[in-house]
C-alpha cells in the first residue's frame, strides 16, 4: 500500500463521525449503532492530500429517486474517478441521497472504510419524529481513532449501555425448528455445561446453561428479524451466514448474530441496482 492510499484510509477523529440507528429490539429501547464519516470530513481529507484543485466530485441522475456520485483525483494530469450511488434518504430526501452517494464514493477510495470493521454495539435509543436516534454517542475503540487517540481529558467518556439480557428461563436447544421442519434435532454444544439442580425444590434456580460466548442457535424470533431486515433475500441471508462460517441459517449462533445483523442492515442500505456501462456518464 502506497503512502497516499494509507493516508486516505486513516481513521478520523471521533467528532468527524456521525451515528445512525440500525436494527432495534422489539421494545424500541435499544438499537445497534452504525457509524459513518461526515461529508465535511471527507472533503477536508481530500483537500489535505490533494489540495482544493487536485480533486473534484460530480453528480449524475441514476435510477428513479437515486443518484450517482463520482470522486475524481488528479494523478499526473489525468483525472481518475470512482463512482457509487445511493437512493434518496428518509430525511431531507434529495440532499440526504446526495450526501450518502458521496460517502459511498469515498468508501471506494478507502475513506472511512474501516468503520465497517466496528463490532456491533447496542445503545439506548429515543424517538425523534417518525424515526429513532441514539440517546448516547458510542465510544470508538482505540484502533478506530487517529494514532490510537484517547478521548480528551475535558471530554467525558460516554457510559456504555449494558447489553439487554433475556430473562432466565429453560433453554430449548431446538428453538426455531418449525422454521426448518426437515432439520435434524440439534445436540447441546460441547462447551455448554448443565448447571441446573436435580432437586425439585422450587426455591432453586430453573435450568439454564453456563456458556462461554452464547453458542446456542438463534431462535425463531431472531430468524424472523433476520428475514425482515433482508426483506426475505435468501441469497443475502445465506451469504452473510457463510461469511461467518455457518453453512445453514439454523446453525448461526447468538454470539455471531449481532454482527450478522449489522452487515445485513448495511447491505440493505447499499442495495441499489448494479451500475452498468450505460449508467456511468463517461
């Protein structure tokens, strides 16, 4: 990787990152935080590396309610352009669509692409108009800050919201099997230890499992959530599962499910028709 490519991909300061709400829980009290670099930060990065006259962006109409953005960099008197597109957004539809198209074109150059590697993080959310926003700003890991930067001393660190835990109950390791009626009965994972009491004393806790990383398969409700987010795109669901090492949806563990949901949400946000030669204006 040359020096310019490395500088394009460098992490941004926390103040140059904006956050949106991804998949939420059923109660709409928590959601997965999705990070995006701001357009202003993209412009500043390009100015710093190439100067105000060494790069340009342009827009072209694409499909209905969608647009293409091309970011060009002047390389030895030749303009090199990378394109990507986005549909109008729910808020400030056209302006939001133009902004999203530029973000995606910037990702083609490696700008902000590291944000896709952030782990899934559940955060409290609140209603704002017809949609939801994060109630608190997530903290970025050290590797996602420039030079391993730590929060400034005068900036209070955000309190990390505790993960929502399911109530204690008997665990049915065959949960969700009606979705896959032909599947064989699953055995209890090797690293799951039964710590239930054999006593019939009602004061003793109900049967539960002590799990190092929740390796239980996802249940029917989680499968339905996955189906809803991907709008029933079975090819996408299968692809995301295999990317995590699961050959079948019924094998996805609860430990891996959050990360898969984040990728599904991003994939659906970027789900636009493929760019053909006729679409690109050159």
